[in-house]
């Protein structure tokens, strides 16, 4: 994978208006893994794109009435089939973490990249999702090496409010695949 002006080359781009600039001299140094499904537990459809672009129809599903007003985004979504959708350039601040704290630093959106996996806390993620997450992470680490040592879940930076990516996410598998990919590239 390659980056051009903060965007992944060759993936679907659905630009979100829900972002802004990072603080001056701040670069990404943290990867935050999330999950999302809209409506909860259902996959596919246009709803995640609609939420992240501010176009979610509050009347399309009863659940949407409580979230349609939110101004949220992530940098990327990885769908169950491995499709990658990018909403915000990585060098910009996406609004994915909310009130958050990582290693004593508040406002994680300032210095993090948020990647959503289409899923739930309890349903296993797909092999294609792990493969794509590894590929994106490898690309991000090449651009911002500090990320290699700072990867966490939304549940870890906002434990009072969030549970994702949940116990279904296999951190050991993900970290091992990132290490294997990195070691191959160094040779």
C-alpha cells in the first residue's frame, strides 16, 4: 500500500466533513482500533458511510434516531470482506476517540489514527480484516514509525465509555502479523 497526500492509494475514498487539522507540530503516533456495525450487529449497507459523512437518516432505523446528530468519523473502515474505505487523510484529525487518555495524554484524536473494523465486540473478525489491518498498519508505520510501539483499542483509551474492539479482537494475532510484515521488509 502507498500513501499520497495522506490518502491510501487504490482504496475507496468517501471524504468526511468531520475532521480538522491536528495541533501544530503533532504527527500520528498512536493507532486506535475500533469496531462498528449499523444497525448494531448488522453488516453491509450504506449506514457507516452515511454516519461518517453526516448524512445518516434518523428515520431509516429506530437506532439511528439517537446517533444521526453525531459529528464523528474515522480515518478508515475495513469491511467484513476486506474492503477498505477511507474517510479522512491520516495527517488530519478524525473525530473517532472522543474523551480519551493514552499513557497520560488526553485528547487522543490529536495524535492518533482511528481504524474501524466492521464488527461487534463478540463476533470474530475475518481473516481479510486482519490482513488489511496489517497492511494499513505497515504503511502507517513506514510513514510514522512511533505507531509501531503504540497500538491500542478504543476500550483502552476510553474504558468508562467504550468496549470496542472487544474480546473478539485477537491482539496477539494482529501484533504478530505486524511484526512478521515489518521483519520481512527489513530484510
